[in-house]
C-alpha cells in the first residue's frame, strides 16, 4: 500500500465504571456530538436493567457485557464477484469489528422499539439480549444462518 495505516485512536475510559467498552458504546449511541446525553441515557438504562434483573448476582454492567457477548456474531457473509456471478462468501469477523457490529445492532434495535424513552428501550434490548432473544440476537442468528447456508463458497475467501 502507498500510504501508511492511520493510527488507532485511544478511547478514554468512561467516568463511572472506568471501562473503555462503555465509552465505545456511548460513542456509537451519540448523536450530533452530544456525549453527555448519551452517557445519561446509558447510565439510566443500566439502572433500569439493575432493577429488572434483581434476582441475578451480577451487576448491571456485567449483565450488559453478557448481553453484548450473546449478540456478537462470529461469521458474516461478504459479496464476492467471481466470473459473472456474485457469491455470498462466509468470512470470520476480526475481534474489533465483532464488538462494533454487536454494539451497533443493539443500538439499532433499541431505537426501533416503540414508545418510551431511549433509556427504557435500550434497557429492554439489553435484558432481551441477556436472555438470548430480541431483535439484535435474531440478527446474529440470521448472520450465522446465512454463513452456514453459503458454506459451500467458503473456498472463495482469501
């Protein structure tokens, strides 16, 4: 390649939990540079999750991390044009992209939920993902199903 790879930016940990993953999630959640608003939404959602999942011995942050793990896809399909045909080629996802995709899916499906405040919608999506259900979990299952169906074209990846 002609140009040097751009340097990875260091993401500072969040103020409350001192966790980089939380900061990344809040950055995905943010609209128009309003990071304080996103932090408020996220922390309120965790408070709601803490109230909903009382019987567990896990904290709300641990529930959120487990929910993210539950909706993290392992493989995805990419379109590759070979000859005149376009094939859906299953490929493994690199770790930083896995994290990013799962966060984006959780936020997307939380936004699609009806009514209520964003904090409540996000909390509901986190609880659903923790219990292996909801839109984001279904998206992960669909990605895996697509990859499984197109496993015959796996030799086209490079």
